[in-house]
C-alpha cells in the first residue's frame, strides 16, 4: 500500500526473487483513499476471491493496523518501524511481533 507505482513494487519483488509469489500488487495509487482506508485490502481480497475473514494484515505502522481493523481482518504488528511497541499496542492488534521472521510460527 505504498505511494509508488505498481511497476516499482513488481521490480523490487523481482530483484528479491519473490515476484512469483504475488498474484496481485495493489499500491496506494490504485485506490482513491490511502491508508488507513481499508480500500486496498478489500480490493486485494476481492481480486483474490478470498473472504476478508481469511486475511491477515501485517504492518509496522499505525495506519497499517487501522486499515486492517477497518477492513475487519486479523492484524499483526511488527515492531520494526518508526513506532514504539507502546504506540503499536494502543491500536490493539491481534498479535505483536518483534520482527517479521517470527510470522510463520503464527500463520
């Protein structure tokens, strides 16, 4: 949900050798309202034909968590960005992790 063109994100995914794992890429430029609006999450779930109750938003910002909550999905906070654990906790995510490497254990 970054404010960059889709092609930029796809290029980054290719650079890291993981583009093949992404069926769709939606950026903030693909929806009229940016985070914390849930539009990008809802649009992605619709494109993937996935029920929102089966989705998880993983993020390191308050706007990530607010967007996930607004979409009604499970929210996982990763304390690796600009926000402290205390700031993240105030958003009441479903799970708080120290880093994204811990995520597979919970999925």
